[in-house]
C-alpha cells in the first residue's frame, strides 16, 4: 500500500485565492511526522511545514497551514492568498519511528493564475 | 550558510564513464541520503547512511555505490554510467528523530549520453 498518496497531479488557482492540496497517509505507528515541501522550477526542495502525530493543533507557518485530520489520516496543505511565486510542485512526506527514510508522495503541481 | 552542499551542480557523462557526486553537510546530522528524481516518478531513495562508516541500500541501489568515511560527507559513485542514470540527484540529511525533516541539497543534474 502507498504510504503517502497525493491524488491531485495538477491544480490551478487564481491569484489571491486559497487552495488546498490533498495528502493522505498510511501508518500503524502512533508516532510519526508529516511534512510538506515545495519544489519550484529552479529545482531545490524547500521545507514548508511540519505536523507531529501528537500535536493537538494544526500547524501554521505564515500563509501555509496544515489541516490535520488524524482519524481520516489526512494532512492537507492549505495555502491562503495564493501568489504567483507559489507556482511549484508540492510534496507531502511522512517519517515514522523507523526513521531511516521518508515516504514521499508523487507530488502536486500547482499553477497560480494572474 | 549552514546546510547541505552538493557538487557538481551539472554534469554530462558518456556511457561507461565514472564519476562521484559529493554531498557535504555542516549541521552534525547523523543521517544522510541520496535520492534520484525522474519525471513522473517522484523521489526514489538510492542509498542512505545512519552514521559515519555505515551505508545501506534504498529502493533503487543498482549501479551506484556510496561511502561515508566522515560524518559530514556522503559520496555517491557511478562506476559505469548508463543513459538510464540520467536524472536529478538530491542529497539530504537529517537528525535521527521522527520530528525532524530533511535538509536537501540543491541537486545535481546528470545527463548520460
């Protein structure tokens, strides 16, 4: 089974609108971390936001927030007030207590339209 | 600046040539990783290391070798390059805790002709 599933290969959003990028995960480990990374066309991988499995509140970092629904095993990224510079590929990832490696989703390519 | 440094950034190889990609981190991270990224296939783990002197195979290790003689460096070698190894290679490092993410290098774009 896929550990991380991102079902939206591509999305469009109008500038200044909010957008939600979906991510579901699969784990039986009670302790895990969820991460989102941004990869612009320049290619580097940029860390955006982290949510721990025991965190009671949803993580927020500026315009980014993580909508964490533990029972549904979903960790959707919400970008508020989209900007043209948000156009990029976005990856959801998970790390379990067997923390030798991350599990990455296949990514969602976001295009922000002016 | 603290972080993960990959060299080189770009390289073109002929089939059968060898090369080494260097990854250096100055954050005292225990764990280091090599990934390749191909269109439509996401990030795939090649090899990783959980500490100085240790290495382990990832998802797609064939055709690659690695070494971690010093904690801060993780080398990826291609002994006999093949066109199928054309890819973007990322190095990453991390602490050995579930709450820590990766710090990625800027990537190496390798083309094998």
